[in-house]
């Protein structure tokens, strides 16, 4: 969801209170005191309210393919990643949370939370059906999904061709886990080995839409057609949760006049009306 907002060039404010939606899930957004939950419904809401559309270059056939692949990723590939992250490699996940600071959790509480999460994931996977298979079978399903994505991507810049689409936010949001949060696991070995085009794809999106996201200990560089010394320069953003990338588009932005001025919707309401601290925004603008 966050990658979609960046691709659509919509400023947003993160909140980390842990509050779930009315359905008990994440993500959810609040815009002008109107709450919308669920990625698909959020995107539909933003398209209707703000006129953004990452799929405007797709024809009916391509839109159908995009939806089918989205559901494969969200409803199938997702669960295999969850298994790898929270069941098969729980200790590594707990170590990673410790390295990232782990928020307000003590080591003991972090251990408890991780094991509770493991139980929840196993129960939900069983209800879904995919959790009733063996470990090897689950990884076989994961590999089939990853190979399907690699085959669909081929040597294209983005999944559906030379232009971004909503599908890219979905695919990147899931592949990023295999790429950066599952060290030494089968999905990581696969994406950085045989399916190297997926690794290059992830790096392209990370560099373009997450300029502040950089691992100092990551010495692996996946070259692409747009790699250059300039593209390897990582510009850190301020350490707060507000984000806007207005006027940072290159080729895509030139075709979307709305992305240049994403401050208001069609009714004239400001995107910053919904609980955003304008002092932070002012500071951000002064630092640009």
C-alpha cells in the first residue's frame, strides 16, 4: 500500500499505533475523517476521490491479467512467504526484529509476540488450506509462483510492460520480503540466483521509490538498464513518517499532470486535512 502511494505520488502520514481496521486487519487509511480498509478498496477509493490511475495504459485484457496475478500474489504467494517468515524461520525473524530495534518490546516480550504470531499464521494457513500441506509442498508452491512472476516479467522494466501499474506495487511489496527479510532461505536463494530478473526488478523499484531505504552492509548491486553512478546515490529522507515525492517523477510523471500537484482532490480538499501535522510538512519543505 505504501509503495502504491509513492508510485501515485500521493503524500501520506504513517501512524504506528497498531490500531486495526473494523475488520481487524491492516492496512487501512483515513482521508478527511473517512476510513477505508483493505488494499483493493483503498486503491478504488483513491482512484475515485483523487483521480489517480496507475493502470491507464492497460487495455481490458491486460487489466484482467493484472487482477489474476494480483490475486495469485495476495491470496497464494503471500501465505508461502508468511510460512517462511513466521514458521520455518521464526528465530531469524526474531533476530532481525532485534537488529531493527524492535520498538518498545523487550527481548522476552518479542519472543512471546513472535511465537504468538507463529501460532496465528499456522492457524490461518490451515483454515486457508495451504497450511495442510507439508513444508516441502509449501515451498514447491512458492517456487511455482515465483517462476510465474519471473516468466511474466521477462526482460521488461515492469510487470505489464514499460509503464508502471498497480500490479507492480503488489508484486514488489511481496517480493521485497524474499529479497531483503529472509536471509539464507529458499526464496532468497531463488530470487538472487536463478530468477535474477526479479532481483533486478526489486532494485529498480527500491531505488526509484524508496530513496531512503538503503542497507550499508548490502554490497550486492543488481545492474539494470537505468543503473548509473547517480542512481547508486542514496538520498536520505528526514526521520519521520510523513512522505511526499512531488516533482520527483521522471518519465511517468510527465504523462500525469495530477501527480505534479497532488495536494488537493477534485473537491478542493487538501490531502493534508486528515490528521497530518502541518508543522512537520513545513519543516520538510524547508529542508528540500
